């Protein structure tokens, strides 16, 4: 849930930053130096940091589940929240203070940013990508060991297919694709790098949601259960709904007619009684 919130924040921050920086088409955004644009850029950087660190937390959580059989979610949840939201907050506080006192120029989105100031954000991102890549390799190693155990039945081809599917599923979850350009200089293959990073980053949240939510068997079973429950409740509400009856078809009116008929026609009552006695 926190991971998807970070994806939502990252996407929202892009629209907010563009709306603030390019609100006035007649003004060059590089010359702007307002509080609103600086806040928008700072929120954008925080969202990126939070997304990377929640990808790291997701890798740490999955490795914890694989290594420890009996683990309580509440035992580690506060540590994960502290890493996922606390670390980006601390990094952004240091970056904002450095920008204010060392390089308070423009809207803090200039390309000629000081190297030391740039690495305040880039360093933790590269660290999280590197640690997640190590966790990714370790998880694959654990999966290989589990598939090669004698308790696992099936052919080697089926084991290879399962391992390949697990590997492909883990790549967007851990953000391992960022390792391709992680340690390359900023000027290396700028055009190709821009398209690849924007393409992978834009669809990463959708791919993770598709693979781990909408195509998940447990999630689909839960959705079907909720749908059947909703249909059953709708059926009950329909059957319990009072139906409007005319006065002629009213059961009260029917009983009244019978009583009046018996009072008016006592012979009919006697004949009915005799017929009932004879039938018995």
C-alpha cells in the first residue's frame, strides 16, 4: 500500500511541477525564483526519493519473508515505514538547507547544479538501487535453491519457466532496470537514456499493479468473493422489498369476505361441514 502511494505521489508531483513551472507561457521558467516553484520542485524530488526507497523496502520485505518462515508484519512494519518515508524526509531536509544557503538560484531545477548538492539526492538513490540489486540477486539465488531441492517435483523445463517468470516479475517490483544507467555519467547517451528511463519509469507502477494485483490469483478470488457477496445482498434486498398489493387482493380483505360469506350463508357452512366430515 505504501509502495503504491509512492507511485501515486511520483506521478502527481510531475503534473504539479509542470503546472507551476509552465503556468506562464510568456515567462522563462529558468528565470523564475518563487516559493511556489521551489516547493513544487522539492516535492517532486521527495516523491522520487520516496518511490526508490519504498522499492528498496519491498525488496527487504520479500527477502525477510523468504529467509524467515515465521515473521510478524507488526514486528518490522515501523522499521519499514521509517526507512520508506523517514529517510527521504531526512535527505530532502539536508538538500533544501543546502540549496538555501549554498545555491539558492532559480527554481532549484537548474541543470548546472553543484556536484556536491546534486549527490545529496543522487547518492541515496544510487545506494537504494544498488542494495535492491543485491537483494534481487539474493532472492533469485534463494529461488534457485528452492527449485533444485528434491522436494520439488516436475521437470527441469518447468523449473526453468517458474524461475524465469519469478525473475521477470521481480524486475519491476525491485526497480532493477535502473541499474542499467545508475553508474553512468549524466552526459552518456543522453537522448537514448532519456527515452528509456522515461518509458520504464512511466509504466513501472502500472506493470507492478497489473502483475501483483490484477493478475494475482488470490486477489482475483477475493474480488469474485466480494462480487458474489454483493449479488447475494442485492438479491436479499430485492426479495425483502414490500410489494404493493391492490385492495381486492389484500389478505385482510380476503379474510373479511370469508367471514361475511359465512354469516350470510349458514346453509353453505353446514354443507361444507358435512362434506368435510364425509371426506374424513
